C-alpha cells in the first residue's frame, strides 16, 4: 500500500482524517479529541512527510513499521502530540483496508463482529450523589446498563474533594442504590490522591462492593499507584494518559495496575495499543481501554475489544449529553452507537462502518497533504 493524500477536518475539540491510497481508495480515522486543531497541524508538519508516498505491507507489522519510522524521524519530539497525530492516520488506514477487504476492522484484527457489555461512564463531578443515583437508575431502565462508573475526589486534586464530603457521600449512595442487584460499580479518582488517602478510599470502595478503582494517584507517579495496588484487594486500574511504550513496560514490571487502560488515540493507534495489550497479556492482565467520549475512539475500541484475547470485562461508554459534550453530537451520517440490554455492537459493515456527516465537514477547518508526483 502507498498513501498519496492525507486530509484533515478539524475543530478545536475533534478532528477527522481521511487517507487516500494509490488506487484511489479512502478511509476515515480520527486524531484524539481536545486541541485537535493543534494535533492536525502536527500531523501535516511532522507525520505526513514521513508516510506519504512510502510503500508498506498491508499487515499489522507493515503498518507498525511505517509509523515507527515516522516516530523515529521525529525522535526529538516524543510524546502526546506525535502519538495523537499518528493515531489519526493509522486508524484511517485500518478503515481503508477494511473497506477494501469488505470486512469490519475487528475481522482484520483476528476477531469478529458482535456484542460488547458496556459500562455507563459518568464524567461529572459537579453532580450530587442523589442526582447521580437518579441518572444511573434511569439509564439502567432505559438501556439495560448493568455496570456504572462514577467520580471520586477532584481531578488532579492534590487530595482535595470536589466539595467537602462529596466522596464520603457518593460511595455509599451509589452502592446502596444497587444493593442486591447484579450490577458492577467502578470509581475513578483521576490522579487525586497520595497513597495513604488512596488506600483509605480504596478500602471504602471495597467495603461498599465497588470493584474497580481507577487512577487513584497522580498517574506519573507509578510507584505510588503500585503501593496502592499492593495494599488493596480490588482492581487498581490506569494508563489512559500514557503513550510511551517503555512507560507501559515499567508500569507492568512495577505491578502498578491490575487492569491496563490505554486510550487508542492517546497511544498512537490500533497497532501501538495492541503492543500494549500484548505486554499486559504477558503479565496476565486484562485490557479495558479508555474511551470517554462518542468520537470515533469508542468505535475503534469496540472493534479492538472484539479481537483482543485479553479483553477486559466491558466497554467504556460515555453517558454525557449535549449540555456537557456538545461537540460529540452531529458527527456521523448514521450514529454508530446504540445500547440495547446494556450492550453495544460491532456490525458487519466494512471498515469502521461509519461516514462523517457532510454538514459537520463543511463547518470544519480543512487541510491536505499530498505525496510528491
């Protein structure tokens, strides 16, 4: 395969990528959300010159090599923006390949279409325990969710709560609301606590039947997270922010997490995420990727989970509406996200099975890079 054109369509919140190969075939991908307009500038400046016009094998190994070489060419700029830019092109190549073969990406990855158990993922900290309970109950009735994640502490809060007493109130409120029901409960601290406080709240979670404690300590302080994981009996999870493969290797060697949570678009695409999953598998760990919005990252994750041998228990699924994430609506010709009986579904449609809405594209910032003739 040889890419001849890379186009980006972006707003500051989200950016889509369309690639074209030498046959004229096309595929859609996405750079990571948030400051996507900056990521697209990085893509055209620092990734496109290294991948356009380059022949590569239509295999996972071939794709990995293409983007590895691009990263190596930009070795003075390791980190998030390079990975986010690579992820945009790489995910578009998977769509192109799936459409050409007439199969979903999940099939290309060695899996198959089908259902996935989803957990309803709350992003809100400005919500009272009572309102969060009401929301979860309503979603359970409407869509059949049987797993829910709520927020504790303050984001990167240096030990502070969102408001005094909120965490002490929301843990028993959520647990009590589902007592006696076959429901999984998860909590996310978003890097809030030092180890003593994380262990304290982790034990409170365990006492209330919550099974998953996400990013309890500052994510960059892996020794702290490892200390918490060693002290608790419930799953300590993390990794969504990490994009450098040696960081993942060290995380697993430290036994810092019980569940790995890479984000496909933070990590640099499907291929790099599969490498992380293979490292996790070598340490007998499951993978439950981070995908906290209804951009394409959730669809990418659905296809990946249908193929990973060490896929975790569920798919993260954002429950936030337009008042919270207005930019995640109106993106697609046909919405790829439906929950029925608490499950999402990967369809038989080729590639990612999605087309970006022309109305959205018409309002976006456009840029193109082309291979030299």
